[in-house]
């Protein structure tokens, strides 16, 4: 499902990822642990080309990710929960959850809201649907970000 082959990443002369090889099969969950600054986020961000590896290859379902095909491939196959959540501050929780499915998957507002409430129930935040992110606790914001990633109903979810 996801394969990293000999992935290296430099920021300037800082060699952050050193020859990373890993594979995640369908149905498998891979957890990466390590000290702050050791390259966990960078590894995850290389999986959807938010960071382009300096060398090495990334494969999603057998297809190599490239600068050219990344938008289409990543959009079709994966969602991401950002370390800083990256919720849209000017939109309500429901707005945050429905904009992606409506804009990128052409879902109707009604359909997108049904999906949103389904995942808000799962993360226990239905009553916050009309709240703005700034009024939520950190944990609640994190759960909104998780619900937002689930709303895309993608095969791969990357949790930073
Ligand atoms: N855009 C960037 N430009 C320059 N250096 C960067 C950039 N992004 C990350 N780094 C550096 O790469 C190293 C790895 O960062 P990364 O964010 O992957 O760490 P992490 O393991 O996710 O840490 P944390 O546990 O604190 O989230 C750090 O030394 C960081 O300063
Ligand atoms: Mg990180």
C-alpha cells in the first residue's frame, strides 16, 4: 500500500532521513516513535510529497509518486491529520468537515453533512458542529482533525 525505498531527505546540509526503507500493507497500522526532531513528521510528509525526498522512491499502491502526479495520487488515496491540526479558523467544525468532500469529491452539502455527523459521533463531538476551532480545547481540535480526515473516506490516513 505504502512503500518507501532508500528515501533520503536533506534540509540544506542537514541529513534528516537516512536511507529509509519501509512498507505498510493494506489493513496494517504502522507507528513511528522517536525523539523530537528525529524526522517522524518528515517521514510522514514524504509519504504524500508534502516534502519531496532528496533521493529514493515512494510508492502508493504500486505506483511511484512523482512531483507531477502527486496531487492526483495523493488526493485519490490519502488523507492527513497534521501535527498542528491545521483546521480552517474561519469555518465551523461542520464547515471544516464538509469542504473537502464537497469541493474535491463533488458531494452535495446534505451528503457531506451526513458523513460529517457520522464521524463527529465517532469522535464524540456532535454538539460542537457549529463551534469555531478557536473555541475548542486542544484535544477537541485534534479530534475534529481526525474526523475531517475520516470524512474523506480514503484508504490511507497519515497521522502526524
Ligand atoms: N522545512 C524544514 N526546513 C528545515 N529543517 C526542517 C524542516 N522541517 C523539518 N526540519 C528539521 O528536520 C528535523 C526533523 O524534523 P521533524 O519535524 O521531522 O521531526 P519530528 O520527529 O516530527 O519531531 P517532533 O516529535 O518534535 O514532532 C528537525 O531537526 C527539523 O528542524
Ligand atoms: Mg513531528
